[in-house]
């Protein structure tokens, strides 16, 4: 069975072909980081225009690499939300057109369910029940997976997502976009205990996150140093900020594990590429953790193809000719 995956939820154009359940025949990702970095963030209209330029050439390249035609596909899976409306429209409308021309069933996939499937591509031994920590620029939440398609949201962020907090912290420190990788890089040479920033919601027994207070603490510390005429110890500030973010994430995933009794954990989303978080999760003896390979932490089409195929083959979802983009999509199934 051949599944074509298409991902255009934000500023990365992703295309992949999956054979059967886990065999990745090819995967392409066109990143727009360089295009948007000069603006300090993603410009939605510009992102949509770049998807228009990139998507069909990537589909053509993927099919040629795999040696198959569009008519040979058994399924097309496309991200239908959440995300940027313009970007989603490009992906969904393209997928609908290809589905009709080639006579191939089409499945719309929730972007978050895609992230949930990212670690499963290379982890044949990960089966429900498990807890999924999805941590990215737009989302920070813990989902209980009792079966594929049967999900329960255990907790999410009150305000900023972790990745969003990283980007805002980077702007405070005068660092380039995207902020997460830059802070992670600089933190490697910093003292993580140089500044006593607050660990968000450290002493609560609720499974929830909040990063706005930590971001504000960093801002005030920077202002204090600047007013004193001191040079900013950027590496120490990055390391101290990152320590608190990682501790907050680890505290809540351990709390969720304790409350549910589930000791299998997966993590995905762009922030799951963070080196300190990956080390903290991997060396925590209380839980067993699955992490995606670094290239699949961020948005990609392999995870969309796998999630779509699972819904189609394991859960009996039929193809949907009327897939509609939904930037505020909540239902993860």
C-alpha cells in the first residue's frame, strides 16, 4: 500500500511516500526559515505563496524517486488543521485535486495527531496505552492514548506554548529567529543555575503549563542588567531559561504518569528536538520514553502519511472528498 502524505500547516512544505505501515520510500521538506527569519517570525500570506511554489514540484519529485505514478497510490493524507489558513488551503486544495484526478481516496489529518505518530515511524514496540507530550511553537499538551483514535487531553498550556516562549525569549535576548535552536545552542556553554528563574507551576498538582511568567522574569532580568550597564551573559541567560522550561515539561509528564499509572511516554513537536529535553527524558528512570529522529520532530509529511494510513486501515475511516481546512481544529482524531 502506498500513501502520499502532504503537510502545509505553517511554513514547511512536506511531501512523503509511505509504503505499508512504516517503510518510508521518500520524504521531502522545503523549509522557509531563511525567508521568514528577516521578519522575526512567520508571515502567513508569504508562507502560503511559498507553498504554492513548492508543493507540486515536491509531489512530482517524490513520485519520480519512488518510481510510481499518482494512479498507483492507495491513499492521500493531508493536514487539514490546525495551522495557518492560507497554508492549509494550499495543501488541502492540492490534495483534493490530486485525489480527484488520480481516483485515490483522501483523508484529512489533524496536525497534532500527526505529531503523535511521529515517534511511531521508527518505534514498532510502542503501542497504546501511552502518554504523548506534544511540544511545539503552537502547542504544549499531554494526551493520553488508550488506542489509536481514542485520545484524552490531560492538560495543556494556559498561555504561551513552549516553542512560542523560546521565540519570545530569543527576541528579548536579541537572537535570531527561530529562537529555540539558537537558545539550545548557546545554552550548551552556559551556567544553567546562574539565574534563579521560576519553574512554571512547579508546586501545583494540575497537569497544565504556563510559560508567560518565565518569559517575563527573563525580560526583567535583562532590563536589570542593562540598567546596571552590565554586558548580558547571553549563554548563562539561555541556559537558565532553558533549564526552567525543561524542568516544567518534565515535572508535568511525570505527574501525568503518576496520576494515570502509564509509564510509556512519547514526545514530539519541534521542541522535542531540544538537546536538554531529550537528555532529561531519556535519562529519567521512572518512565520509558520514545523520541522521533531529529528530522521528524518538526513538521513533516511522514507523520501525516502514517496517521492517515492508520485511520484508513486500522480504524476504517473512509476517504473524504470534502476535506475542509480548519485553522482552529480541536478534535485530534
